[in-house]
C-alpha cells in the first residue's frame, strides 16, 4: 500500500490536505483497470497564495504537521499499530459533545438555541471526522436562512452569537485534541454589526419613578438597574447576604453570571432604598422577578403610561446607567469597571452615544442672523 499527501482546492484561496491510500488495482471483466483508492481528509488547510509572512509560517507548520501524520500512518501500516487516530478521537459524536458543554455554560440560552439549530443542520451520527471547512460554511449559510417563529430571518448579530458558540465548541475540541485544527479559522469570519442602544434620559427615569407600575418588583428592579448598571441575570439572583455595609454606605459583592468574575460594586443610598426590607440573608431580594414575554409587556405598558415612546427592554436600564454616568462626567475607565466589562472596547460604544448627544446640543442653538458693516 502506498500513501501520498495530496491537496484539494476548497474556497477562499484555501487548500484542504488529505492522504491518499493506494491499494493497487483490479481488472473488470471487460479488461478495464479499476484503481482502488481510499482517502483520509486531515481537516488541515493552508493558503494557496499566502499574503504575508504570518500565513507563510502557518503554511509551513501545517505542511510539517501533515507530513508527520503521513510518516506516522506509514509506520502504523508497517507495524500494524495505530497512534494518531486513537489520540485524536475523531469518532466522538459531535452533538453529544456540544450538549455536554451546555451544562458547563450553566445552560446559557444562546448555547441551547445553537444546539437546536445544529440538531436541525446535521444528523445525530455526525462525528468530529465530519467537521471540516465545508461543514462550517454550510452551518453559517443555514443560520442566515433560518426563519423564526415571527417569520423573520435571524439578525446578523444573532447569527454572530450562535456561530460564535459553534466556534467556541470547536476551539474546546481542539484544546482537548479531538481535532487537529479548527476549520473555522479558514473561512471568512462573521462580523458583529454595531446596533443602536436605546437608553433613557434622566427626565425619563424621573417620569418612570413617578408613574405607577402594575408590578412593584419589576419597577424596583428596573430602577435599581438604572442606578447601578447591573444585568438582569445578576439582579435576579441577588440575596441579602450579597449586600454589605462599607465605609458608611453599601456595597454588593457578587459573582458576575456572564464572566464568572467576583465583583465589588458600591451603590448609592437611593439604590439601596429600592431593595426593600430584609427577612433573611438567603432570601432573594427581588423574589418573583422573571425574565419573560409577560414581564416585558408589563415593562412597556409602564413606559407607555410614563409617555416614553421608545422600544424598552430590561437591558435598556444597563445602557441608561452607562450613558448617564458618562454624561455626568464619569471617566470611561471607571464606567467600564462599574459595568463589569473586561476591556474598554465594550464601553466605548456608550462614549459614541455621548458624543452624538454633544453634537445635538450644539445644533440646538437657533440660527442667528448677522449683519456685517460694509
């Protein structure tokens, strides 16, 4: 048996590396020669025309690794032993592996939804051996054509979110040596689209505070978020044991659900007053707060009652806090820390909103007619 390393053009100027096993030939009854070949695609890719030194080095490393596999395969055949296949575990069921990660992500909604779409896209027998560049491109194309219950396509940012979870899964599999390479690396990346972030002005917050809401817990929790910038997921799990007296004021010590980082957040007296009264340390402060369509409807009806004609969701409160702080002169680094952002990139979006508000303020000055002496 002869083994050769070969390549095949796929897309975006990439070539897929594979091994060709030549097992000789047979003759048909008609006398025609029929070659017996088998192929093993390595899920390794390289650029046909590298554009820079980095891509050239990556090509060199990829080819070196492919040749190492070629030598190992030949040695396995000669000795009758197998090395690389048993360590890579390419036959691990992909959907089962993805599902196992959902529990590690605390059943995050985006991970669960991504899993459902993957179930629709591929069959239950799919293994990591089947996950190549073509598979990844196909899943991305599938997401772009998904029709939601509302009859719409997924937004570009929603596609980005779900495809990112798929990418995270493959990165994890690569680290655990289930695959040789993450094939997503070789396809055109999905770019997140910057969207308008709705927020409330200070006058609108005062209006809400003075307007009756049919759900008192929702009202207190939303206004508390406007004054602290806390996410719904973190407010929802707050207990009285998380509230500490600190330097004559109050501080919340909690583990941020999204980043898993421990946060220390000082809150104002008026934010503290929204918490109500303590019954026990382990009691949830906003007992009965639920993230649901019904709760969002109550929130919007409350805003309508307050004469606020904006599309408001619970997360608007977090945007409101960020814009309010920057407008009042708090530096962007401090705002970033208050929001629990890992870097300033996420916070800079709010700085753009403040810049727009400054431009609007300048243009509010009425036109002045000026006569010049000639």
